[in-house]
């Protein structure tokens, strides 16, 4: 699955956040959007999932997003926003079952196939053992895996996540990034992320899109895009990309604010 946006313009509250953007997402890999606060990353994801009205053209596999029924869009991609609230008094299994709604008719009851897919989604994310627990009682990392399980139950071709590692401790961040890698590599699911951790983006991404003031600054492989020049221009910091012996990916060393920042 591929997404293409051309001459995209998006705004809200009387403010134009993305004035004229062109980009594409290859659904075979892990695509990460980087950029400072307010550059339009989250706004773009909402536009790509039709949660925000936009001008210009968005196509999924060559088909206009505007012409697709909402249920068809939900079967193509699943979106996890930054802020997620679980309904009160709902078990993990009931919550994950909500992901089957795009595949069901009005007032249709769950089928044995739906139940099989819900169990599969919980197993993929390692939450089946807590299926009867109340979602409200879970830790932040556990909730994140439950949200992803519900998204998997939709059986989308692409999973879009807005800052999924924010507020998670290091252990749960690593667990989550390993889960996303597995979903991409073993299940062939496209992964699209908005991240703030640049080192994390370097490690997990097959391609990186850097945004600045509502536009694409650069787009390419992490090694091509995450450079001292980009960090200075986009983030206003002096930084080095430092190779570490025995480690497959470099670390980002920040040396302070750039002179023009």
C-alpha cells in the first residue's frame, strides 16, 4: 500500500498549518516523520486518515481518499492518535474487539472469524493473558500494546501512530519499537510514525521525512537525512552523528544551541 499527497494544504482554527506539501509513503517499510513542535507532523497524519479536511490530493494506491467510504479507509489503515481514552469498565478483549467494526455491518454480531482475529491480535501484541482485565487498570506500556492490538484487529495494511513512545519508560519504548519492527517484517504491515526521539527514528526507520514549517525539508534513508546540517537547520542545535563500536546505529550527541537559534 502506498500513500501520495500532492499540493496538500491543511489548517484548523483559522490557521494554515500545511500550506503546500508533496510527499509519499511506501507501505513496505517503516516511515518516520520528524520535525520540531508545530511543524505539522500530527496534522499531516490526521489529514492522511481523513480526520482533518484538506485541500489538494491524497491517494491510496492511486485511488482518491475523498472518494473512498470511511469503512474502506479503516480497512486500509489504522490510526493511533497521541491522546487515547479507553471507555470505562471495558475488558482488554472487549476493547480489542472494537477493532472489528470496519468489517461488520450495522448491528452485526461478532462471528467466529472475528473472535479468531481478536485472539490473533492479542497474541501478536502479547496481551492475551490479560484479556479479562479492565483497560483502566493497565500500565502505560500495557495500554499501548492493547491499543495496537485493537488497531491490528482492523487488519489494516498500514498502521499510523502519533508519538507512540511518549510517556513510556525505556523498557516499554524498546518493547514497542521491537513490536513495530516485527509487524513490519513478519506481517508486511506498513508502519508510519511521528517521533521526537531522533536516535530512535534512526534505528527503526527505513525512510525518514523531516518537516519544517509545514513543508518537507528532506526525505530519504535515515543516514541521508539525519545529519548535523539538518539538525542545525530544522532544530536549531549543534549536534554530531556519532558511530559507536559494536552498535549497528549511531548516537546523536547534542552540543548546544546553534548560533542562529
